[in-house]
C-alpha cells in the first residue's frame, strides 16, 4: 500500500459527498480523506493501485486535483 497526497479544491462537506462514490470505488471505503481545513484541501489516499484512477475520480466529480510530493 502506498500513501499519496493531492492538492484539490474540495472545500466543504457537500463537495466531499460529490467525490465519495468515485473515491470509494477507486481507492476503497476508508482509504481516503480530505482535509478541508487545510488551505490546500489535501486529499490523502492509501492505495495499491494506480494514482490515475484517483485523479480521474476527482476530476470526474468536477474538481481540480494535483499530486503533491
């Protein structure tokens, strides 16, 4: 398992609700969280798979996402 961090524009609980189905499918329930209190709205994901699936899920819900090193 690898932990990845992404900067997003997911800014509220409603936004989190919009990305939940896609992230649950691509990362698994309980394997991700968004820190909406962080100015960069950091999404932390623990996955086995491809980060492209995470990026697609967030973009598919209408949000911006950028990998943070």
